[in-house]
């Protein structure tokens, strides 16, 4: 038998060795590599105009820019890109590989009053033009207070400090960094906009050429003679232009002005390889401060949580040991004499108020937590590349839809545990399927009306509404109902003690319990707030966020701290004979959402000072509220489950007749 197996094993080993020899590189994240031959035309694309002052994206061609000769064509966009307001179109900017040239594009007709007003408004609101070449955004370097700052995109125009005039950017100096690729014995597998592709030995000659590894731009404003420019045609060569420093030589924005658009491109060879070309975009300013602050916060939180948890374990163990060492008569006498958690044994599992709502919120919390964990894990591994625009949001939506089965299962099983029967499970499943998506739908619809009124590309089209509703009611709702059906078939969790018919009176306290619940959220918030600053900066200031590995650590730490805080608070309430712990356990950790929302307002006031207008502020607060609700459901669910397990374990350990 061994002799018969050996040839098969040997052949498999040879195949593995040959495959390893043929594969010198393996690259999964990002888009499929494209190589270009000398002189091959490359067309840049344009995304929506964006601004950190208004947060309202607009179409590139809403301004009087040059249009492509073959007309405007939209690129295929995924669900995430559409929801983020991206609108990627083709552009007339044409490059030829390794051909350095200065090119004329077009001269506009005389600017109308409306066009001048629009250009001035976009200039004063600091709108940026976002250009893409081979899936790389254009990068611009600028000096601010003597420090080189890296930006993506370039401004629509600029307004000098000592002048009431505005000037348009109409000449662009592009630098395209290329790396020579020989295509020898390399197999690369890539995923992204262009899908899955393989470059193998058979495609060596076809693959050989140059790959684009960098795309930089220097914007200029140049005043041209419209009479001279009117004689030129698109893509005619012109002499190279230096960026003028005098305002008299710059192109002013005013009525009846004819603006000529030109550009020049220079190809520069680079040692950067294609898999590393995104490194320049993912560098974060203040990286040392970022890592040091978060690590310091983590150490403090671990220290505090460890002390609280150790003290708590010793206290409970002492109580249990002392209780179990007594005989039955002494236990009965102790029950009469002592106060504390031992006296609420007949009420601790009494049905809470609004039990259906609790089941629904816990189920939705499981769905959101599962989506967040899986998404961050995949992003940390490298599957959510920034080269694949919208992939992160698309992946989150798909995960949320399919995790509806978990939401239905948890909601219905908890309902059966509380009620002792499966009756009404369909209503619970429907509520779980519609609770958080319904809240999100109401908030996003209200914000969408604002975006529609502003004619922004950030508004969700009507067709996309039907797509989202179809995904909701054709995938999420049926899966949630299926999960609920499985929940009815699962064994209900049995309580370790019986519940008395008459509820025990809760002693009066000097301070309301909700103060303790609200205060409990500060500890989980301590693990989150520094990372939250970088996340908000990436969303609202247009920066790339890609430290998902560390975000995963922060998420795990947040889960641990939420569980510990909720258990400690539940124990404190039981010790003062407060048996109504269900909702308090949920909001003890869920109250971190309140601090997240307050921090978002603080970020708006002190860090987003450039944000202008009530429309932008309403959009910001609307999205922040939705984020806070999701965090509340997720963290509250973690705390509730840990407290439920703790209470179940605590009263299972006590022998009671």
C-alpha cells in the first residue's frame, strides 16, 4: 500500500516545487496590474469634486471644463462607490507612455454669469478636483508652515489673501512615475476594479512593458491669449509653461473671459514596484503620536480593567465560599440577616420591561458586531485594498445582509428564554429585520433630500433606492425570518432558579441608577476615542485610513472592556437588591455611544472648523448619529450577553431550595 502511494505523493511534491519556481511574486490586494508599451495612450479619469468645507460632492462636469471628444462616459461603479457619492467619468486628459509633451486641450466659450458664480463659489469652498490614472489618485505636495503636506487632488482655483479676485487652475504639470516590468517567470494574481487576472509565463511578451507606480500633479493658473489659442485643436503640442508667480499672468475668473486649458506630462522612471505603489498614499502624518497615544491608552485600560476584574472575582468567590460552607439552617438564617444579591434570587430572572424591544436590539447588535469583526479582519489581512474603491462599504453591506440569519436566531432564542414559549416569534423576527435598517433608512432618506436639494452627486439615485430596498426585503428579511425559525427549534436557556409570583420591592437609593449606567460608558470610550479621531479624520478630511490591524486590536480590547464594565455594574446593582438588571446591563456598555456622539460634536466644533453652512453640519450630525446608534447596539449586546452569562453562572453556583 505504501509503495502504491509513493508515486502519487512524489508527483504532488514535484508539482508544488515547479509551481513555487514559477511564482516569484504573489499579490492579492488591489487592482489587476496593467503594463503599457512605449507610446501607448493612457486616459485619466475624473471623480467627483470634493471639499472638506461642505462635504457635498459635485460632478466634475458641473463646471465649465473640457469634455472628451467622444462624449462623457461614466465608469462602472459598485454599490459602495455609489453610496459614497463617487461619480467617475472619462476625461480628455490623454498621456502616451514615455512621451513627454505639452498639450492644448480646449478654450471655453465666454464665461456666463452663472458659470462665474459657480466657479467662484467652488473656489471659495476649497473644492478639489480628483483625478485618477491607472487607478491611482493624483497626488499633490504643498508647503504649509515650512512642512511638506501631501494631498490628493488639486484645487479648482485659488483666492489670494490681498485680492477680491479668484483665479482658476487651467494648466496642470503631471509627473507619471513608471517602473519597467520585464514579465519573466512571474505570476501575479490581483483583484480589484478590473476583476481577477493572471499574468503567467505564456503572457510574458504581452506583459512586458511599463507599469504606472505614481501620479503627481502641480496645478498652475496661466493666462493665455484666446485669439492664439482659438487656432489650436485638441492635443496640439504647445511650448512648455512655467507656473507664473504674478497675478497679472494668471487666469482670472470673471464674465466674458475665455479660459484655455492645457497640461504637460513628464514620465520618470522609478524603483518603486507595482505592489508597493500605494505606500506613498497610506503614510499617516504624526504616526509616532498615533501609535504612542493608542498604546498608552491601551496600557491604562488594561491596567484598570485588570484591577477591577481581580477585585470583583475575589469578592464574588469569597461570598460563594462563605455561603456554601454553611449548613441549611445557617443558610436560611443568613438569607434573613444579610442583604445583597442573594436576596433577589426569586426576582433576578423576572421578565424585564419592553422585553420584545430588548430581544430585537440584542439581535441587531449581534448582526452589527459580526459585520464589524469580519470586515475589520478581512481589511487587516489585506482584502479591502484602497485601490478597490467602495469595496469596504460594499463588503459591509453584503455581510450585514447575510448576518440577518444570526439576528433572527438570537432574537427569537432570547425571546423564548424570557417568555418560555415560541409564540410571537414571527413578530420578533420581523422587528429584528426592520429595527436598525428602518432607523438607517429614515436618517439616510432625510439626508438624501438635503443632498438632492443641493444637487450633489452624494445623493442616492432613485434606482439605487429600489436596489437597497430589494436587498433589504428580498435577502435580509427572509434570512432573519429563517434565523428566527431556527431559534424556535433551538433549546431555550433554562434558568437555574424559580421566579417568585410577587416581585420584590427595590430599596430606595440616594442617587438614580442611570447616573451609574451613564458613567460606566467612560471606560470603553477610553479605549476608543484616540482611534476614533483618526477614523473621523479619514472620513471627513479625505485622508486614507489603513491601519486596520491596529483597529482590530482596539476592537478586541473594546469588547473585553465592555464585557467587564457591564458585569461589574450588574453585580453592583444586584448587591443593592436591584433585580432589574437587564436594560442596565445593555446600556452600561452601550452608553459609550453617547460619548462617541458627544465627541463627534466636539470634533465638528474644534477640528472641522472649516466646515461651513448648516447643510454640511446637518449631514455630519446625521451620519454621526447613525454611527452612534450602531455602536450602542453593538457594545450593548456584548455587555448584555456577558452579564446574562454572569448572572446565570452566579445563581447556578448557589444551592437554593
